[in-house]
DNA sequence: CCTACCGATCGGTAGG
DNA sequence: CCTACCGATCGGTAGG
C-alpha cells in the first residue's frame, strides 16, 4: 500500500543518504553493500527499502545534489563583475571549501559517478563537460585580456579541478594544517601558476 | 598436476594482466568480473586460472609494477646533482609521461589500490606515504634554499601529484593537444606556481 | 521495521 | 583450454 511521506520519512532518507555517501567513499559504490549500509544506519537491509527505491537512487541523489550546487555557483561567478583571474580564484576557492565541508558527497560525486545508470549517467557526463567548458572559457577570456599566461585552457582546468581532489589526502593526514591554511596554500600555488 | 612455466605462459599472463588493467580502469576493480576479462582475452572464465592465481593477484601485480617504477625513479632523482626545483620538475615530468604511456596501469594503481588485500594493502599504503614524504622533503629543501616559495610542502605535493591524474580527461578528450604540449603546459603552470 | 526468501551473479574448483 | 558446477553474496521483494 502506498504510504504518505512525512517529515520523518524525509529526514530518515537524508540520514540514509549521508551514511551511503560515507560508505561509498570508503569502499567504492560497487564494493559497498546494502547490508553494510543497513548496519551503519542500525536496521535490517530490507528496511532500507521503506525509505529509498534502490541503491542506485542513493548514488543518483548524491551526484545530483553536488552537481546542482556547483552548477548554481558557476552561474553566479559568470555574472560577477571582476577579472578573469578573480573568477578562476572564486571557482577554485569554492571547490576547496566544498571538498572540505561537504567531503563525502563531493568525493563520491567525483569518483563514483561512472556507476550511475542511464539516462542519469549521460546527463551527468554532459553537465560535467559543460561545467569544464565554462571554466575553460573564463580562463581563455583571462588570457585574451593578458591577465593569464598563454597556456592551453583545458589543461589548466584539468590541473585546477584535479588538484582539489587531493584534499582527500589532507583529510586523512595526521598533522593537519588548518582549512584556511590549506586554502591559502592551494590558491597561492595554482593562481600564481596561471597569472602572467 | 603442477605445470612447468614456459615463456608462453609468462607472455599469456602479461596479456591477461594488460587486459585486466584496461578493464579495471574502465569499470573499477569490483565491477569488473572475471567473465568480462575472459571475454576480452578470448577464453572461458575458468581458463584464466591456468595462468593466474586469482583476481586479486592481477590487481596486486599491476600495483607492484607501477610502484616499483616510481620508487626506482625517485631514488635516481634524489641522487641527482641539481636544484630542488629541477628535482621537482623531473618528478613531475616522469609522472606525466607515465600517465601518458603507461596509462591503464598507472590509473588503476592510483585509483583502485584500496581493493588490495592484506598484507599488500598495508605495504602499498606505507610505500605511497614514504614516496610523498620524499617529494615533500625535496620541496622543503628548495624552500630552505630560497628557490621555492614558503608554502606548505605536503600541500604542494598533494596538488602536483593529483593534478597529474587529470590526464585521464586528456586521454578522453576529442581534440587532444599533443603529449609534448600537455607536458609543457602542466610544467609551466605547476612549476611557476612553486617558484619564488 | 522485521523474518524469510528469491533469482542473479560472483570468484573460483574439479575433472578431463 | 573447456564443460559443469559450487558456495557465497548481492540487490531487492513478499508479507506481515
């Protein structure tokens, strides 16, 4: 029988999704079983299905949530009145902060999205490419105006976005520098590397 | 009955390992099945076991092979008579070239090593940490000599090594710049970012 | 939310 | 190198 969704249901679903993000990050999507997840949440595996439709729905929700946040942010940056370098810096700082505060979901969305099912897989892949094109285009404008070195823009995008995923190692490190220091160091190295 | 290994055996094993690297890269270690692999090689799944001991042995061989290559190289660099910046540049260029020419194995070793079984998992993890410490130490010497900006060395390592993994996107891109151009662009951005 | 259970698929073995 | 097959584990459902 169809159940009416209550606020409890929604928060329970969010608890499951958060636990799934942590599990998918640690074991990888395929290696993480629904029995693992159930144990984390404190119920039997079958009970999860009162709140979610499927394992793949969990991955999908994580990826869509992250993608929407980044998509919204880059649109704000595009409309800003500032230099190209400042725009790239704003994008870089956003990526760093998301990778620090929203770690598990951002990580999973970045590394496990290939396990999405169609048509979500194609949608995600396309949006990801469009996002990178937008960043490349901002860099190209910066090159045109003489703020940025005459480098290959797609290569610069690739470096910046992948460098951020290294924050995984920072999270795992014993003697952590502060989040602010991490951000400052990354910006110094990467933005100076671009600047003419 | 025990079989005596012939040269044929060894090359057949190498063919299987190469195919495994490609498959593990495309699907991820857990999602890649031995039946998938058998199909790629052109035999039945059971026949693979005449040449290999297990699925996990394949991953292990890939990771050890890659780890040894990088380990050997960094020792050469450490013993070179040159500046810290030049050493970092040599390491960066080696990573780029390996990621271009030995793509599948390097990728798998970087992204799928968490699925290694003990004691290989711990060994690999330790060696990886030691490797990064060596790079950080070279950077710190460069800072001390005033060649490199006063940045946090572990953060610089994290950026450089992860940036290289972005070459994955380069491999997949339609309009590729040449490998030489890619290398030149990456070195320009990253080494200039470090240099004082 | 649980117990009970299903069909599919997995890595791997026996035997030839 | 193949056919035949096993025990384990998977995602998910039925029914209460």
